[in-house]
C-alpha cells in the first residue's frame, strides 16, 4: 500500500476545506447529539481506562455525552473497521493503539482501508518491557542471552499475541543475539506474565502494568525497556539500546482517529480539545500511573508518526520473515 496515498487519506480528506452548504450547517451545530468513542481493546484494559477519562472531559467541554464502546477482537480490526465505515460527521471516533500499524504490516486483508481513517491527535506512548524468570541465577538481559545460547532447549520467550509488537521484537532480538529459541504466543499480556512467574516460559515481553505486579515476588525481573530513554517509573531498568540492541524498539502508542472526510472545523476542534485534555492534570496523572508518557501530538504530527511507524514495522516484519499462522 502506497504511503503517499495514506497521507492523502489522512490529511487531504480529513481536512478538506471546500464544504457543501449542508455540511457547513451540520458543522455549525456540531455536536448536537451523543458522540461514540470506539476502543480497539477489551473493556477494563489500559486503552479503555484512558478512553473513559478522555470521554468524560470531552463531554464536559463539548456539552454532549461521549459514550465509550469497547470492541476488542481481531487485533483491533473490528472497532477500526466500524469507525472507518462510519459517516465522517464527528459522531464516531476511534481510540486505538499499536495494533493499527501492526495490521498494516501483517494483515493485507482487512475490513477497511487505512486511507479511510484520519488522525486527530496522539495521546501517549508506552514502553514495552522485557522480563525474565530469575530461577537458575539469571539476573540480566546479558545473563539470559548467554544462557539461552548455551541451552536453547531450556529457553523460550512469550509475547501477548501472534504478530504483536512483542513477537516481532522477540524475533529481532533472536536475530541480533544469535538465538534459536521458540516463541510462545498468549492471548494478552496478563496470561503471559502469569506463566513467566510460574516458570513455564523463561522470558516475556509485556506492558509494564502486566509485568510489574510480579516483580516483588523476586521471581520476575524487568531487564530491558523499549524507548530512547529510561522510564521515570523504572529508572534502574536500562533500554534495549543501552544494552546493544537498538533495533528492539517497537514501542506502543495510543491515539484518536476519525473517519476520513471529517470537516476541518470539527477535526480542528477535536484535535485542540484532545491535546488540552492530555496536557491536563487528571489524564496526565493517569497516564503516568500506568507507565504511559503523555504525547499530545496534533493531526499532522500524528499522521507523520503513523506513517513512519508503518515503515518501521514493515521493515522489521520483512527482515525477520514474520508471518501470521
């Protein structure tokens, strides 16, 4: 898929300046009824929690209810498809995460075209952690790599799904470190972390909220994080880049999109409101509490981020010959 087409889909369609009179009238009255904010993950998850805080504050500023509807499944494609096919009138929005770009690299057949979506604002970025089971005296990423090379039959790594960022980064790490160990895909980060604690896998990628509750046991240790700098909540955990693996850096994000073709006044209003809320104390505190870093990018900046991230994913997937079963 040509990324120049994506840009036209994102920017030209979303921010079109020539509007029919009927559309202008609708724009002047917007919003006049409830707004639906679709979430690409299950209810109660981190993205859903952030979406509900955002919705509450959008409701206060826009004067209409903002209803969160969590529609997990198919790696986010169900909710994404619903929004992509919705009318571009400002009443159906999408709160998504890294699955949006993962699907572009791994799933050529989708129920929507990427050009049918328009970015409004990024909300936050999220480092992904790599944790090990400390049994047998393994205490660092270097220890784990050394032992996995020497006894590959005893080692494996888990991720939160086939084709997930954890899976792709695991394959990048294997290639860079010269490892030959299996990947175990789980249906989410929580069960992967639970099996890491139990010793059923020797290492796992995961969100900090999934991994960190097991650290006090002493059986699980987070030994590396994605990102260009250390996370303030985990200042003692080095990045992959610090430890000689700069390519292991497919972090996560969350942001808001709309159907392409959204009138410019509505798109601009939503972008400004989302940026204001992300910079505010309540959502910022929640983001920091769950290990996210607030990143209130505007529509154009979010568009550039998405296009660059798609290219990084495609390169990583092709270089490591990763395919979905």
